[in-house]
């Protein structure tokens, strides 16, 4: 017999995790769908205090859920975000152009990050999409620039890049500009974020669409 005593049942683990989150974090200010996203954010990073940093635009969950239910394009900044989207709940493979040969050439020619250059390949899928940015602040800044310059608008931007250079600033810019730009967004202010938490936020909306609430 093992010397380690731990819960093995996946349903029990998940149920207890969300019970603890509800006991540790005040979710009373969030709507039903928003709470699902918030709990997934907290669960992904293990940090209950993040409820204070999460921001939802007025119709973020509604617009995101509708777009996802209509089989919209899901645009990801990096492969880790793409791989984090639960495939059983989608019909189309998410898009990520980070490693596309065209992106590599564009980045070399412009002396900018590949995540920025990759957005040049987003134009055909951008309208009505769900954008999930979890790694690259430069991608989020570039997306805002593109929309300001007249690019098609996604149905929802999940903007949660992580890091010390530009991460907090890019998310603050998204939150400050979303009304003026006419875009819906979910973001996590500050330095915290990442591929796992941004993908988990998208997955939470997908779960709501199949009535999988916790």
C-alpha cells in the first residue's frame, strides 16, 4: 500500500477544488457565466485574490458564448494556448500562426516579435472570432492597433498575457480602450496571466454552452 494518501477520483477533485474557491473568494458581484470564468482563472493559477483583478466588459460572456456556439474561429497567440482549448467542445481547430513560415519571414523583415507578425495572417478569420492571448503582450498591443486602424472586430478578446515587460500595460490598454473601440473583452489586470489561464477562460465559456456549471 502506498504511503501517500490523496484523492484519486477526478470528479471529487474538481468538486472539492471549486468548493474551496467559492469559500475563499467573493464571487457575489459576478453573473452566472462570469463566475464560471472566474473560478477557472483562480483554479488555473491557485490564487483566490485574482478575483479582484478580473474584468468583464458588459456583454463579454454573452457575445463569446454566442460566437463559440456558432463555431467561430478561435485565434491564439501561441501554441500553448491553442493546445489548452478543450477539443471535445469545439468543431474547428483553433488557429495559431506563430510557426507559419510566412510569420517567420514577416518578423525578420520588420524586426518585431513573431507574435506581432503572426497577426498579419489573422485578417481573414478576425471578424466575429474569439481571440485568446495568454503569452504575448506585443500581440495584444498589435491587435488593438489593428482594430483602431479599421480591422474587423472579434466577438470577444480574452487578453491575459503574463510577464514583466508590457503584460500589465497591454491589459490595462485593452480595458481602457474596449468601449471606445466597441469590443467585448475579458482580462486579468496586473502581471499574472498565461497560456493556461487564458485557455481555461475560453473553456469555461464552452462549458457554459453545454450547461456544464460548477
